[in-house]
C-alpha cells in the first residue's frame, strides 16, 4: 500500500474510533498519526486518561499491542489499542487492566 493511501486509511480509522469514543461519552484529543506517539488521547467518563493507538488494517499483530504499550509508557498513561476487524464494522478494543471488548 502506498504511503499516502496508508495515511488516508489510518486517518479514516482514527476518525471512526474518535466518533465511537464520543458516542460513549469520552472526551478526545486526536493527535497526528505516527510511530512515535499515540493516535488519540482520550478521557473516559470516570476521568481516566488513556493513550489510544488505532490500527485500521487487515491483521491484529502482537507488535501493535507492543507499540501501544510503549507509547503509553512514554506518556505515563494506561494503554488502549483499537483494531479494526477486517471485513466488518466492528473494532476490538483492548485496554490495560480491562477485558477486551468489541465496539461497533
């Protein structure tokens, strides 16, 4: 996939996740996509701030979780990884200390 196409796909995924968070009464600050920082900083309804990594790709890889964990550690926040389930409108949501969930 070309760099521009990949960035566009990433931005689409980030927007979808941002909207899902807002629909669940979270507050969000979308950041610039990149390897060196998380995609979104989000505050859940209880006031806890999360470092969110979004993956809008065909596979869910262990490297994605590792990336989310490393970026969150740099910021001193718990990690959250939101991965698109290929071919569906669903996302797998993994959070530090919370059982995985499926969001639509």
